[in-house]
C-alpha cells in the first residue's frame, strides 16, 4: 500500500517543527515544500538529511522518491 501525500506530511510534521508544509504526490513520487527554523545555518544537503532522519525507514520501505524544497521562514517570505 502506497502512502498518501497527507501521510507523508504527517510523518514530517511529527518530527520537525514546520511553519509551512506542503506535500503532493501520486503514492510513489512526492514533492514537498518544507519551511522550518531548524534549517537555519544549514546547507541544502544538511536540510535534506534532517528530513530523511525524521522519515527514517519509511524512505526505504514506503517512499519511492521525495523531492524537497527546504527553506527557513525568512527564505520562504522572500
């Protein structure tokens, strides 16, 4: 059974405090816009690693592909 965009959104929100979170997808491929103060001072790869850590084994077992735009609240406002 494939996860829904809403489930992916809930997984991320449960482990990362977000000020804005959008997830779209077809059950296998997902696109996410994730805005979190936790990304401040981090390079893009470090931001993605934070999200992967939150998703844990789900990245191997449930989610086939996740494309992310990771922004700080200030970057999102700009």
